[in-house]
C-alpha cells in the first residue's frame, strides 16, 4: 500500500496520505494550560511540512494530573479562542491537528499534583494514591468533555493515550493495577476504563469525528502488560467505534525502557503489528524507530499509517520531501552516554531551537519546567 494514498477512517474522515507525526509532549504550553506562540509556530511548521496528521501530546483533561507544566489543559475553564487559533494555524495545508487526551496517573508531575493511579504505590521516586470508584467513573466523562471542546475549537480529532505507563496504561498493567473489583484482575477488567472512555467520547463528538487510541504492544517491563494481553485489547477495540489504533511500547517508569529514549533501529513494534493485523479491521498505525522511507514502506505492508516522532523534529518537512522523492535520511545524533530521559529532553528542546549538547538540553528543560511550575501553581490555585 503506497505511502501517498488517502485513507478513509471508519468515521468517514479522509487522511490525505499515511504519514502522521505521532504524539509528542512539546512542553510549550504557557503554564496556564494554553498554547504559546512558539507552540503555534511549531505546528504551523509541521503542517507546512506536509503531514497527514499531527498529534499534540499530553493534552490534559484537568490541571490535576499533568505530565508536565508545559502541557495544554482543555476543559470548561479554558479560553477556547486560544485553542481555536492553534487549530487554525496548524491546519492550513490539509493536514489534521489532533489532540492526545492525557492523564498521567502515577506519573503525574509531582510539583503540580498529588498523583493518583489504579493502585497506591510507595516506591522510590514513585508514589501515588489509589483512585476511588468515583475518580474512575469521572474519567470517561472528562475525556468526552475535552474531546467535545477539541471538536468545537476546530481540531481534526483526538487520540486517547493508553500507552507508555500513563493512567490508562497503568490500568492495563497487572504490575500497577492490583484492584480486585471490576477494574482490576483479568485483562477484560483492566481495559474497562479505556472502553468506557471510548464510548463516552464517541457519544460526545458524534459519529464523524476521528477517535484514535495509542496502545502499548507490551510495557517491556517484567510483570507489565504482555503482548498476549495487548492482543486481547486489540480484539476488544475492534468492537468499538475507534478509528485508528496506534501501536507503541515501553514506559516512562523510573528504570524502564521508553521508545523515545531508544537508540535502536526500527520499526520497533512491527512483529506485534503483524500479530494484531488479523485480529482487527480497524486501521493500524505503527510508531517507533522509523527513520527512512524504506522502513516506512516496509511497515506499510502491515499497517495503514506510519507514525514519526523524532524524525519529524530532525526533518520537519520529511513528508513533503518523501513525496517529492528526495528521500533524505534524517541525521540522528549519536549520544555517547545519556541519562534516563536525556534523549527525550534533547529532542524536546530541539523542537524549537538549534540542537545543543545533551547536558545543556537537560538543564534548559528543567529550568523551563521550573518556570512553568510557578505559573501553573499560581494560575490553577486560583
Ligand atoms: C520529545 C518527545 C516527547 C514525547 N511525548 C509523547 C507524548 O506526549 N505522548 C505519546 O504518546 N508519546 C510521546 N512520545 C513518544 C513518541 O510518540 C514515539 O512513540 C516515540 O518517540 C518513538 O517514535 P520515534 O522513534 O519515531 O521517535 C514522545 C517522544 C519524544 C521524542
């Protein structure tokens, strides 16, 4: 299936071709959960680069459980006109700008939250309280409200984040979900909150608005979500109204492997995608480790959409260049050593400024977070 053919999603929306910028937390919100000028310019640039879909990572449903103080927060308290301006700026060239609906759960940014997760944790560097049934039941409604506002603001779709160790991924993981009622135990129970979120979101946005899900093929953690259980989730998603299943893997738990910190050659999760393919008629997207057009085309034999993250930072016009058959190979930096999270920090800073050293990127990233944290606490405490 060629890369540059349109794709009609189950909801009827047509993607102009098969290349998406997978969700990335850009940390460029202004600290009050609203878009900044730098962020608008970033999505304008990616739209001009020829993407079919560009997904803004970690857009929070509430201010309470953000991944970073530079996340966007979209709910009834938001100034929708500022989101409308971002949606307009990022969709001038036929690409669609989608919002990834996020709740960081146990991984919520500690300086701005009191983290909660499916089960209480008290580990070194990772503590959270157990969610009440009321907390769990509120989640699908919050997803639905944010998705509805995204639609009203003119965004092209939403992606429910169920990967990488954040809230829904914690629910899917037997390592982090020790609940003994209907939200824990069997994989059918552990995916219950995800399925409820999809149902509520679809009811809010109607039949024609794209809803995607990002799912781990496995957590790559002993005792975490296994491939067999992830395949059960794929089967269940097939019976829902989702439009696109984005396959990823790994988690951001301290000491675990994350796809964005991986230096290996990809596509990372193609073997899993091959197993998932016969289990669902939903379009599949594959994200992780895709750097060259040849890799993208090979993956297209199995999936319908290619997700690129780091390559789009290094070469923001990659889709246009691949379409023009100039086929550049993005020059991926090699880091002699990288502390945990260092590569992700380096790429985050490289979104808006010329690349700098790993040490400087980590320092600048931390400093920017500290500044945003002050604004966040001041704003949301009101
Ligand atoms: C700076 C950065 C931020 C990221 N933030 C998110 C995020 O908010 N949500 C998400 O699902 N994935 C996030 N990712 C992971 C990417 O979407 C992707 O799964 C991963 O980087 C592997 O793809 P790649 O090899 O094309 O970079 C992030 C990656 C990077 C580099």
